C-alpha cells in the first residue's frame, strides 16, 4: 500500500511555545502543516487570523494545507495565497458557487480542495470531483479539536475512492478528526491518502516519534 501523507493540525499546538512546536514539526516526517481558520459563524469557534499565520508561515518549513471553516472563503484567496499556501481548502456547505471558487483558487496559483461535513454525502461532489486536487472528509463536526471519530467516515472514504476512480479524478482524500494510532490504519485501508492529526501529534510525549508512527502504520 502507498505511504500515507501526514498533515499535523496547528489548532492543537501550544501557542505559548509555538516556535518550539513548529521546530519539532519541521524536523519530523510530516508532509504538510494543516491550518484551520474559523470565523465563529460557519463553525461555533474562532481560531486565528492572518497576523498570527504570517508568523507561522515564516517558521514552517512544511507546505501549508489551509482549511477555511468560514463563510465566503473566496474573499480571502489573496490573503491565503500571500502566506505561501500550497493548498486552499473550502467547505462545500459554505460556497454557493463552488465551481467559481475552485477556479479562483487555482487562478491564484494554489491547489484547490473541498471539505465535506460529516452529514454531507460524497455524491454532492460528483459534478466537480474532476476539478479538485483534494477532498477533505470531516470525521468530526468541525469547530473544536479533540472530538471522537465518527465511524461512518470509513464508508465515506470508500465511496469517495470509488467516485475518484470512476471519474479518473486525481484528487487526494484527506481525513480530519479523531485521527490516532487506532483510527489511522482503518482510514488508510479504506483509501485515504492524507491524515490530519491534531492532539495525537501535539499532545504526544514525543511529537517526532508520533509522526513517525502515524506515517508508518
């Protein structure tokens, strides 16, 4: 089986000692750095804004995987690109004109991802899957870290893998929420390509070793 990509979630980092945490991620086998931007409207929480993220972008040596849990994410394409972002990810549920937003992200020079909430079926992406670089399946309800993994996500990963293969899409499958040493092997077997891990990595006694273990499940 192919090697899984790992994208540790900044939301779980220790912001009182952020530089040290990012240094450990830089030295680890992590592939990307996952950044959740929350507005308190689309999700019931607020995370961090661009002044903080400019600092993070300077410290991170990993490609930035930016996930916007906000209304009207298209308004911030320029700011997200300005961070040096590799991939900008928007929610299906937050975009009235999703195809246009995807085009705008790509025109800005970034890869385009689309996220589905736990209650949104995979079939909703049938008409745009060929345009996407990545689909993120939320395996918890977005807004807070440390939630319990929703088991139905495994079936959604399998359904999404079937859709991607049937349409010859090149999109990667990313999963975010409750990813740990127990759920990661199941997600890999179901067909996931990228795993977002928050508490499992940043709360581990040895972050670098935990990244190694998750990468080699």
